[in-house]
C-alpha cells in the first residue's frame, strides 16, 4: 500500500475527505455500540495534528436515496465530538454549493461531518458526476471504511478517479491482518468456522482450504456435515440440500492436504432452553437438537489451536445465547486468546456473533486483530477483489 496515510504527508490547510463507516446500531435515536467510531479516532487525531481540514463522509442505514430523518448522522457527529473531546461541525445540506462554502471557511485542524451520503441516490449508483461533485469538496481523499469497500459506491469507488486517494490507518491495519492469514501465512494455520449454514461459508472454506493446515467446522454447519455422513442430527439446524457442497469440501481437503475437523461428541437438548446432555455423535435421538460441541471435541480443538501459529476464527460453536451451551465457544475463545497473549499465535477474529462473544467475555485485547467489517471481511476471505481496495490501488 504505497499510498497509505502517513506521518510524512504535509496536510496543513488541506481539505481531506475522510470516508468512514459510522453505520452504528441505534435505538430510539441513541447509539448503542460505538466500536466503529472508536476505531477511526487515531486517523482523525493524526489529521488534526497535521492541521488538515477534515470532512467526514459516512452513511447509516439504507435510506435508498431519500432523506430519512431517523437516519441523520447528526447524533453520530455529537458522539464523535464527545469521544474526541473536540467540536465536530455538522452540515445538514446535500452535496451542493452551500456545503462547499462552509467547508472552505473552516479553520485548519477542524472537523466537519456531512449528512448521510446515502440520502443521495447517486451514491449507491456509483454515479461518476456525483463522485466528481464530492471530490470537488476536497484536496485529497482518504478511505478508512474497509467495511464498505466491497461496495461499488460513489464515495468508495468512483471518487478515486478525480482526486489523490489514500488508505487510512484503520483500513491499512485490516488489510495487513487479513494478508497475514491469507497470503503471508506463518504455519501451522487453523480456521475455526461456525454458523448456521454451510452454504453461506462454503466459498470461504474452499478458498482457504488451499492454504490452511486445519479447518475446524462447528455450529450448525457441522450438523450438515454429520448428516451427510449418515449421522442422525434429530431436530438440529441442518441444510438438507448441501451434500454437493460437503462433498466438494472433503475432496478439496484431500487435494490440498488440509485436515477437516468435525465434532465427535456434542451437547444436546430437546429444546433451546434445556440444560444439555453430552452424547457421542452416533447417539443423537430424533427429538434432540445439537446445541454445542462436547468435551472430547473441545479437547481435540484446543490441541490443534495450541499447535498453531496462525488462527482465524469466524462463528460460535453452538447456541451460545443459552449459558448452558456456551462452553464450546468459550473454550475456543480461551485457547486462542491465551496463545495470543503468550505471543505464540497470530489471531484474527471477525463476524458479528464472534465479536459479540469476544466482547461479552471481555477478551477484545487478547486477539491480534478483530474485524468489524462484516460483509467486506467475508468477501475478502472468499478471495474476492473489493472495489474500494482496487480503486485505491489504481490511484497510486
């Protein structure tokens, strides 16, 4: 990333268009979780120190090109101001002349946030005229929104055709971390992957199977594999039409010498509110559902993680919403975090449920990198080229 934001750039008095993803959860007009805002603060602070004029571009929700009062970024600007302990101006206008006049007259080191970029229908259409209009507001452009970079939108993609463009600090960290688990890998490398549907993670598995030594499949995904192998999974979450996908996974695992690990024992219950009984995978009854991995499986998984140098984790091991079925997920978390703390493992975690588990057990500082990028994170792991990253690389 030759065009990364750095301390060497002379930005004094320059108008910097900073694209971020402040699409944070809100309830009754109040922000309920601020991690996406907090992660961008180092970039904003660097730009402030360099006396740049910072123009923040972001979106929240899906207003579909219309002004939706409940999706205004004004509360976000106020929260950012609170976190920075610095005034953040807010411009409620569309991208028009009035906006440019206000931006041109802010002082060096100041911050102004523009209204929800998706209030403009041209944004999601990746409209080049709209992109040019945005670019005219600044001198340089910085993308620090990895979580939006899988979208071909005007403020992510087309804008880079009209203005010198740079990778922000956060997006650079994300790409560096993901490169270390996809291309610049220290082996042995292990993927721990869960979730309800194998069909939604199939592309990730088949991309990483070529490079990884071990793939541990847990959660509802494992149930589909167990059923494919002729095991009774009772009332468990399971995809009955995914036999072809499972077959491909095992064929590719042999081709690329990657070991696939699935549960040998599980925790079952007749309903989601049960306490759980330990059973071998051959002993599950018709009226039972698999809700967690069992102690023998946990022991095997821990040994594999402990021998790994690199670990990627995406998806819980079971129905962790019920404390009785948290043990598998908790033990995976503990094994990865302990290895990371002891500097034996380079660890990356991502996905909404995975991040929620890590935060719930207060282990966010025990991973090398935690991605909050959602769809962009998953598409990168699938091996796809993200439009926003491609656009920045072409702007060098």
